[in-house]
C-alpha cells in the first residue's frame, strides 16, 4: 500500500476529510499542531503526529510557531517518513522550503498564497528581498510538485505566476457543519439560554482583526439600536475585540451579544439560530481567499450579508448563486435596507433560502474524494 503524510499545522475539518478520503487507498499519517474538533472524525487507522500549535496571538508568536513547526516537520520526515509522499499545505507558510531538506515526492494544497498574502496584509512590500526571494523559491517549489490543489479560480490565477495554470486543480471547499440535523428554534439551546427565540439574529463569527470591517459592523449595530427585535451576535477574538466592547458601553448597544469562540456542539446551535450571516473580506485579500464561515452559512441556508470592496471571489460566489447581497463598507444605508427587507419580507427570505439550498449541494464533504480521484503519484 502506498503511503502519504498530510502536513498542516492547523488541521481543519477539510484536512480531516481529505485524510479520510486518502485512507481508503493509502496508508495515511497526519502531522499537525492541532486537529479541529469540528466536522467528521478521523478514521481510526490514520496516525496523528503532533508538532507545536500555531499561535495567532501576535506577529511574533505566529512567526515563532511557524519556524519551530517547520523544523519539527523536516525532522519527522527524515526520521519517520522518508518513504511517504508529502501532501504539504500552506500552513505553515514555510512549507515551501521543506523540499530543500528531504528527498520525498510531494504535492501541495494551497489555502493561502504566500508571499502574496503577506503583501496584501501589509507586512512586506513587493520590493522587499523577502518577496522577491520567496517568489523565486515558489517557481521551483510548484514546478517540482506532483499535484497542485487550490480552492478558487482567482487563487489559481494568482498561482499561475509561479507555474502553468493547467497544472492547478481547483476543488471547492465545504462546511464543517452540515445541515443534516436542523434544529427547531424552540429546541435551540443557544436561543433558550439568552432568551432570543423571538429575535431576528444577525451573526458574525470569526476573526475580529484588521481587514475584517469590524467598525462597519459596529456602525450597523448603532444604526439599528432602537430596533428591539434585532440582535447582533458577535463571536470571536482579535485586534478589534476591545473596540467592540468599548463601543457597546459608550453607545449603550443593548442589541449586541459578544461571546468568545464556542465549542463545535454549541456553535452548531448558534449557527442555526441565525437569520442573517455577516461575512467580510478586505479588498486586498478578496482574490486570495473565501472565508470558511461562508460555507457553514451556505450549508445551513443562512442568507449572506457580505462586506467587501472591489471584485472578490466571495462577491462572485454570492452574485452567481444569488445567496445574499454584497456591499462596500461605505454603503451603510443600503446595508440597513437589506437587513430590514429580510426581517420584514418573507418572500425575500424564501428567495435566498431556495437559492442557498441548491448552492449547498455544490459544497459538501464529498468534494474531499476529488483530491484522491485527481491525485497523480
């Protein structure tokens, strides 16, 4: 039986599903700092080898855990996995340098494009030696890979600066929470706990950092603070967390409930409590990613309120399937009108939910099997 080791410093539900799909034909090992609790369980035959966890606390801890994780991965490959095919992901970003220190055949799954993401985040410039040197390394790295997988057409277009686009296989992502067991609002633990059964719930869950339009979300809550039937549920951590808490106190925003990240089981109830889901992406990151939360909302048939500027992969997805509306951060009045439309007009809700039901059929865990079907070893 052929052997493959999947390497991802933070193994999401997608990584787990891919590992399970490969385990039907391959002996599979997973090197990771942390394996997500959400989604389907890993098959019992898959070996898990732990390395340092990815620490997102600040720039220093991110870089430090990336460096340590990369060193640990190189040592493990040379000691335990010399005869394995490597499936390298873009976490840690330094995975691009791993083939310099081992002789394994390898394939890559690109979820974030580096160094382009560092430029988009404002951490380095295109004129820096880091960008130029990393770019040259990417050309060698991608051209020697047996398989190149990514998740959107825009990302494939960006990657084509490093290799021929025909070699890049685009495979759609999927949610961690399938809507197999829909929860009735009267049985929803989250709604009962916070007495929200009769509220119109607007959910934002995820990173509260720079580039996530958090000030715009607060402006929306301020504009709707007198509407007692609307409740904003804001879940996550990040740079703007304290800004949110200060704004709630300063502007007396009783329409906001702020919570830390929740366990998968509780979050399933939170997700299905939502009447509208907010997804944001910055203009610079728009062509490099679609937030995973998007697929959770689609799977649970929650209409989307997207805040983004310019053309983005997320906007293209929403417009193509008509599963919500996209707005620039300055279009506050239009955002308010859209929220009130969904709150007050059942026909509008039914329109989006019908489209969401059809759209959700494209984004399922079955997509993990496409990796195996298209794998050339």
